[in-house]
C-alpha cells in the first residue's frame, strides 16, 4: 500500500510540472508588455522596470519559466499589486473559505447522490425511482447561480430562516453555529448538480451490479434484501462510483466560483474573478496554480481510496 | 434515419425536450421580425415594472428596458454562443482525437499527455485563465468554454478511432493502396461521427450553462449587449426588490438546458447500440408469482415440486422455460436433473427458492412444497428465512458467484449470522471450521483471502462450505463442477458425496453430464424443452434408457466422469421454448418419430420408471 501511494505521488510530479507549464504559457500569451499588463493602473516606470527585472522578462521564455518555477517552489508566488500583499497569503486565506464551502458541498452531494441512486435502483420503475429520476433531470439542468438566487429569495427573504449572504455575521458572529447558518444555502446550491450526476451514475452502476451472479448468491444465502442492496450491491457499485466522485469534486470546486459570487462568500473563486476584472495577473496565476495543485492532490486521495476498495487492482 | 427518429420519440421525455427546444429555437430565430420593443431602449420612468404591465408582458428591468424583448434577444445570443462553443469544441476535439488515434505511437503519446494535463485542471480555472489573458467579452468566453471542453472530445474520440484502426476493413483499405487521407475520410470518419454527435448532444446543455455562467460573472457579454447569463448577473443587485428580473432569464436558462439535456439523453440512447434494447432490469428479491390456484397437495415429502411452471416474459414473447415439472426429493437422497442448456433444469432449480431473476421470470403455476408447506407465493420474510437455512445452493462458477470484494471468511460468516444469533467473532471461527470441513488447507489464512486469490477448485470448495454453513437439509447444486477441470471435478464430487453421507443431506444435482450423475445420484430425471421426459433409478436408467433422447444423451458420454463433453453429437438444436411444437418436443430430432408423436400431449407414464414417449426404446 505504502509503495502504491509513493508511486502515485511520484507520478504526480510531471502532472504538476505540466500544470505550471500550461499556466505559464497561457499567461505568456498576454498581448503587449506583461509588466504593464500586470501592474495595470498602478504602473509607474520604476515599478515596470523593477518587475521586469524581478520576473526576468528580458530573458528568453524558458529562462522566465524556470525563474518563475523556482520562485513558486520557494513559496514565492509574487505580489498582488492591486491588494498590495503577497499572492500566497491572499490565496491561502481565500482558499480555506472555498475549502469549507466546496468540502461541505462535496460531502453532501456524495452522500445524497449515492443514497438517491441506490434507492432509485432498488425501486426501479417504482414511484421513488420516477421521482428521483425526474429530480435528477431538473437538478443537472439548473444553473447553480440561479438556484442560489432563488434560495436567497425563498429561505432568506421570504422565510427569514437563513442569512442572505456572507460567511460570518458582522455583529456578534464568528462561531461555528454562525458559520453553519451561513454555509447551509451555498453548500446546498453548490451540491445540487453534482448530486444529480452522482445519483444517475450510482443508479446505473447499481442496476448493472444487481444482475450479477454474486447478488443471487447473497440472496440464496438468505441475507436480508437490505443487506444485499446496501452491502453487497453498493460495495461493488462503488468501484465505478468513486472515480466519478473524483471528477465531480472538480466540478464542485468549479461551481464554487458562481456560488461565491451569489452568496458573497469570501472564497478563491470570487478572488479570481475580481482579479481578472482588475487585471491582477499575478494573483490569477498564483491562484490557478495553487488550486490546480490541490486538485491533483485530491485525485491521488481518490485513487488510493479506489485502491483500498478493490482488492483486484491491488494484486 | 427513420429508425433513429422512431427510437428518439419512443422516449417521451426526449420528445418533450425536442418540442420545447424546437419552439425556443424558432422563436429565437424569428426574434428580429417579432413585434418587440427594441431590447436596449431605456426608459427610466418605467423602471422595474412588474410582469403583465401595460405594454410590457414580462415587465421591465432596472433601466426600464422591456424584459420580453431582452429575454428573446438574450436567448438568441445564448443559444448561438452555446451551439458555437459545442461545435468548435467538438470539431477541434474530434480532429485531435482522430489524428492521435489513427496515427498512434509518438503523436498519440504526446497529444494524450497534453490532454491529460488539461484534464488535471478543474475546468473553470482554465476558463478563467483564458479569459484573464484575452480579457472579458462574449467571444472570449466562448473561446474559453470551447477550449476547456476540447480534451473531453479528444479523449473520447481518440479511444473510438484507436479501436477502429485495427479492424479488418481499415487494413483492407490500406492494402488496396488507399492513402491515409482517403482512409480517414471514407473508413474512419463515418464510424466516428455518431460518437461525435452523441458527445456533442450530451454537452451542448453544459456549454450553454457555462457561457451563461461566465457572462453571469461579468466575464462574458458586456453591456448593453446581454445574453441570459449577463441579464441574470445584472439583475442580481435587484434580486430582493425586483425578483422577476432575475427569475425571467434564470427560468429560461433552466428550460433551455433541461430540454437540451432531455433531447441529448434521447439521442444518446437512440444511437448507442447497447442501450437500444432498453435499460437493464434489476432482478427483484424473489421471483414474481402469478398463479391462479395451487394444485392439491398430494402425499407429503421433504421437497416436492408439483407441476411447476416458470416463464420468461420478454417484450411480448413468452418463453415456457419450465412447463409442468414434478419432482420428489426424500431425506438423504441425491437426485440428478439432467439436460442440455436451455432445457429448463437450472430454472427449475432456481424456482424452488424464488431465485429466478424477475423480470423477466414469472412463476405461473404449480407448487413447491417443503415439508408439505407451499413455497410458491410465500411471503418474502418466510422465504428468506428458509434460504440457506434449510435449502442451500451451490452455483456453477464461483468466481462470479462469490462477491469479488469481500474476504471469503467474511462471506461465510455472513451466511451464518444471517440465520443464527452468533457474534462476529464466533461466526468467524465457525467460518474457519467450515473451510476445514471442505478440506481447504491452512483455513485460517485462506479465510482472509479474496475469491480471485484462490484456484477454481478452492473457490468451489468455498461455495460448498457456504452452502453447509447452516446445516441445511437440502442442497441444490447447479452444475457445480462444470467450470472445473477433470481432476478437480472428481475431487469436488468426492467431497460432496462424502458430506452427503456424513450429514444426511438431500441433494438436487443439476448437470448436463451423465458421468457425474452416475457417480453421485440415486435417481435421475431427464429434462427436455422444459419438461421431464424420463425419470428413474440411476442404474436402471443408465442400463436401459427408454426415451430416445436419454439414449442419445448417454451415448454422448465417452466414459463415465469424462468431463465437459457437450451434447453436440445429437443432430439438430434444442427447441426454442417460446415456440414448442405440439406433441413431443423432441420429434424434430428423433429417429423414431411418427405422425402420432406430433399429434398431441404425451403423458409421463410409469410409476418408478417414468417415460414421456409413445415409442420408447425399451418398455420399462
Ligand atoms: S414420442 Fe415420438 S418423437 Fe417423441 S421421443 Fe418418443 S418416439 Fe421420439
């Protein structure tokens, strides 16, 4: 097992390098003088001069990349000129807010999606199945930002159950219950699409598994149908569900950008959009590289989970 | 094409999606000639008019612009951008995929590495990075969304192409001297197009959503031009005071994306050959029963099958797999049930405990009595309590019948705890003893193994151990040795025989091999076309088969226990059980057949030796 994790970690190195390369190349395509573009409205001739030297922009592309990469590896993501603080500090702060939001949504969509998928398969063509199938069709088609806005209208404005937006109350907030109250709506809105996708896939995988011979064996043993479905069948279906969870995590992380806009959540998605609109290029670059690297790490976790679950690939 | 449309509209939801989307597209196309207010005409006196206001059906927005008009123009723009992005991503992705798949080798390697890298990003990061470079704007948002989706298409289509390249018709084209370009155009492309269409139809909705999303963030269309996303984005600040300005464009996005998705699912189902026959059905916990009345109980015994009938209903066709089978099993007795595949012997065996897959299986008549108690139509909980407890099964191929992801010790322990109130540890210990009972060496260690780590013979011993777990009275063994090679087969049979004698088990042994029957069984019943055609004590029946079919079956066995010789030596095919001829089912293959054989029902005659034949080989 340890060996596998190690191998998987090593294999991530070229992927991470590739990511930095792609981000670097995209950013290198900015038309005109990069230093001016980066500094934007804050550009003074001295600043432009200093930045050019700092980024090695007077040197060939490869050298520029290596300098930049070297800086990244030392934890130096540059400085946001719009915010006047180190990029990494800002990114870390914002990313932790996103992690709370996206993490909660991910747990929600995994649990709800699998639950709905299993129930749907177990009651194929029954009322529960039809209801869930219909909900899934609507769920995967609804724009999460629109859903979020409707939730605000209903739960925050109409019913006044939950706060409209933000992460903590301005007055007297800041504790866990306060966070949960603020988190409920955005996390739900963010999880809906992924829940639908996971439910649909789980249903398919379960239907496939339920026709297998080992399910008949489990029934022939006299196991309770509950145990057959939630134990034997689900365990086998998870083999094809887990990789999809990994993919959906990427979608949840992506969708967080919209949800953060709608609910004024101080996460990294909103930071990126603001940075783009202000043309704070170094902040965009740093944020993208950082989040992408975290996602690669998460996918390793998913692969390891898959490995633990399926003894056949372990062999 | 007609077939395609038929399939598409058979799916009602897809039809619904097609109609809704059709209406929206037509309206969007006609927008310039519809009698609408100019979409950008502001009128600050009429800000935030409610829907159904005079002259403004859907009301007005924060600048007093007519929402109806803006909605139609916005829809037009969103649709155009979404379709364009899908087309762009689809074509570019397909081009990359086809080239990589067709040429393979280095080109393939390098491209796919690149694609993998791109897929390592959560898609929106890439889109944001692209917009960051190009600057906000609708065209740039379109490019970003398209580029982000190229890897998905490229990878899909590369896989399909690589699969086609090694097929005969491509080789043939190459041998006939066609150039790469010609082959790609005339051989590869036609096979790839359906895949492209499927991939595009399932992603268009997504693309529309994504471009709308970027516009919502303010990175797409810039004012005064507005697609649905930016309408929603602009309306957000007035969400609470004038919710209709948000709801109108938002609902439209939902409607479009939903109809596109429904249609896309329909297209995929219609084009994907695997899905044509309909979605797979899940077998229910017990076989369905549709029985008018149970036959009168005759004398009681341990297990009595009485005129059992089981059918498979697939579409409009009815396959009578088991057609009035009666069979008797006494304590400690071993009865063989023998026949070709398709004769109904396995279905008979599975019907006993309601394990025939339903749908499509339905038990339509007869009774199965265990100690005089009818099991057909018995409540689920009663059947469950008997399964494995009093009647246990051993199945054919233990690699597919054991759960691949559970350790065998756990699978055994579970069989015990399903029926007996013992703790986990005790059940584990019992499981190890069971493995020992079936002569598995080093049982404690093997209990921790997964099925794929054992040999075929060992796996079947596990299967037997599992059947023994609750000391059942009856074991139904469905071809338990067929998947094994000859020596292992002999060992497993010897084990079964020994266990039967030491524990007084009754065994119903399903097989197609007379050699196996002769080693193990006291009595034997021969099945053909869903019926028992001959029955009797094994030695008598082997010495003097009465039914022509039995005789031929025995003649096929080269030597007793000789292994997996199939019944290919009998000319003709076993009958299709949805289309049984009247009279004797064996008549088309029988040398002794006469007109009388085809005339009508033939009874199973005799007391101890029974035979269903008008002109038997010997008179028993
Ligand atoms: S009934 Fe006639 S056709 Fe059927 S097996 Fe006997 S002889 Fe052959």
